[in-house]
């Protein structure tokens, strides 16, 4: 029988494969992935981590309960705000919008 494991975002912000079903008092990391990319790249990373888990005797499950995702802080100083090129601000907003699971082509505030 395969050991249960699940993929979620670790406290350091990286996608991580953890042992168990999500009810353990302590998380035991098995495989650390990258910080979550957006869109299709995210799906590809999860598929690769799932394939690795399967090859190594784990069954990736979806935990029965919601797992806490650590907050991601985006901090820009006042000086950076004043010197940041406007086009790059819009590109950053587009990236954040797409990372939220929205289709950037459906909305353009420019």
C-alpha cells in the first residue's frame, strides 16, 4: 500500500509534498518544489511532483480539511513607487491577476 501525501504551499512559500493526509500535528516534507508559478506552469509543476511521488511509493491525495496558506506580503517602498515605470506596474498587476486564476485577456485596466 502506498503512503499518503499531499501537495500544498509550505510556510516558506514553496510548493511542497508532505507526508500524510493533512491531519498530522507536524508537517513532514518529502519534496520541495518551486514557489508557485501561474497558470499552466503551476499545473505542470504539480503534475511533475505527483509523478515523482507515485514513482517513490506515495499516493497524492487531497486533504479532507482546508490547509492554511501562509500570507504573501507584497511590500513596495514609497521610493520604489515613485521610480517604477508605469508599464512595469501594469505588467505586475497583470501577473498578479493571472496568478489569481483569472484570464488576463478578459480584463485590461490600461
